[in-house]
C-alpha cells in the first residue's frame, strides 16, 4: 500500500513539474509577442513564428532559424485581429477534412491565451486570423518543408 501511495505521489509530482515547466515557458515569452505554431504533418515539418508588435519576427522552420520584419500594415492588422478575437480560446473552429499525410494544424498564442486550430475557422474572426497567418508566412517565405528535405524543429528551450 505504501509503495502504491509513493508511486502516486511521484506521478503527481511529475505532473506538477510538467505544468510548472509549461507555465514557466509561457512566462518567458513577453505578453506582447504572438506565437504562431504549425504542427507539421506526417510528411512535413511545422514552424514557429514569434511576432512582436513592432513587426520584428523570429522564426524556425525546416530550413532553420531566421529573423525578419513584417510591414507595419500587416503587423497592425494581425494584432488588431488578435484583439478582436479575444479570448483566443473561444474562437470557434469547424470540422474540416485534412489529409492524414499532409494535414496540419495552426494555433496562435498571445499573453497566456491559445487558440484552437485556426486553419479550420468557424467564424469571421477566426477566418481573419487564418488569413493573417497566411499573409505572414508568405511575407517571410515560411513553408512546411518535406521531412526528407529539412531538419526537425529544435525544442522550445525556455
């Protein structure tokens, strides 16, 4: 019985550590930086894009890490659409058919909030954010690279 209790405590301690680690990682990204996360798929590598309100961008995809600058117009539109979409967790999504091999999911994080998969938008607010992400990835030339042609993303070490 004591052994079972000890294992349960160790399990709870491990879960608590993981939750605290996740919250700490979220705390290291400033509240005014939006993070666009694309899952990648079975056949492709995803990406992470960190967008500041000044338009400065850091990103990593299957080609590696890079920096960039978005136009003022696109940056302002993206952050305005984020504000209108708050709370991000309440943005509706609809079911959409995705290829098992090439289907990806895209979420946005900002100030401790996280959206659902905006690539299946369920209303106009989510659609505007999906369009913003498409415009941002085009401006930066960020794409899902085939796994055979790129490198896996490094872990988020913060």
